[in-house]
């Protein structure tokens, strides 16, 4: 089984072939499309006897600093979970009365296929780019491009 570092290097090569990317100090891979951004990070997942299992976490912020309301949480719990690839999640904000919305999807990394990764990233980035406009009208908040 490959290590986290081996899978990360593989993911980096795949991503660099398909997209214009940058990396952060914590080895997260970043890319942008219109008003949306996407991050790809490889982490250890449920180590087994033969080595390490890895997970590739793909996420795209949708909105930042959205006021927490019952209507927002209802949308996230219903419509936000109904996508074929990915789901909307509420994540911690710096303000107790606010949340950040993110579109997320995880892939198993040990036997990751290039087309699977590229398709996932493309779908998540495109969906987040559409959702930021739609959800900002409903719930407020800031798009990634507004920060």
C-alpha cells in the first residue's frame, strides 16, 4: 500500500497535468475557477496491517460568514445532501453566529485513477461556482472571490 506522501505526489502530478495549481505550506493543492476555489488534500485513513490507507479530500468553499439560521440548516440537511457527487457542509466560522458553506467529496487514495480525480475536482469546482451565486442570494455571505 502506498504512503500518504506517495499518494500526495501522485495526486500532485495528476493535478498539474490538468489544471493550473498552487500548493500551500501544509501540502494542500489549490486551484481556482471564476468565483470558486478548490482544495485537494491527502491524509491517512484507517491504517491497515499492510501499510497505510489514504483518503483524498476534495473541497470547494461556497460561501463565508453566512448567518446561521434554521432555514439555512434545513437547506443544507436536505437539498445540500442531494448531489450525485459531493455534499454541502456547514463548517466553523470565526463568528459564533456565522458558518462557512463548503462543497465536499472524499476519494480513497491508494488506487486512485486519474480520470476519477480530475472529474471529481471539475464537478466540485463547477458546482461550487454555481452554488455561490445561488446561495448568496438566499442566505448572504461572501464568495471566495470577495475575500
